């Protein structure tokens, strides 16, 4: 090996898109702990937090609407 030559790191065979997907999936799985719905309610004008909270929420049976901002049963609010 030439003492003055620099060695380059070995090429990585990893797909960055898969790493990004895994990170996003982990963020959504941790959504309950991170309380993404509470952040989205606190920042109603932020599309970023609304999208994250929407994808963390569940759909109501029959209506197909997200239950993110719905009133809890028995709350008396419509």
C-alpha cells in the first residue's frame, strides 16, 4: 500500500430510503408515547403535526372519519 495514498471507506450497500422509512415507522409507533395528537391540537395550523397525528389515529367504524379530534363518547358535545 502506498503510504501517501488515502484509502476510501468501503461502499455501503444500504438503501437510504429504507432507513428513512424505518425511522418514520418508528416515529409513528412511538406516537402514543410522544402524544402526537396533543401536539397537533396545540399547533392546529401546522400541517406537519396534523399529518403525523392523522396517520397515528384510528378510523371510526361506519363514518370512515378520523377519531383524532372527535369528542369522546358521553362527553355531551356534538
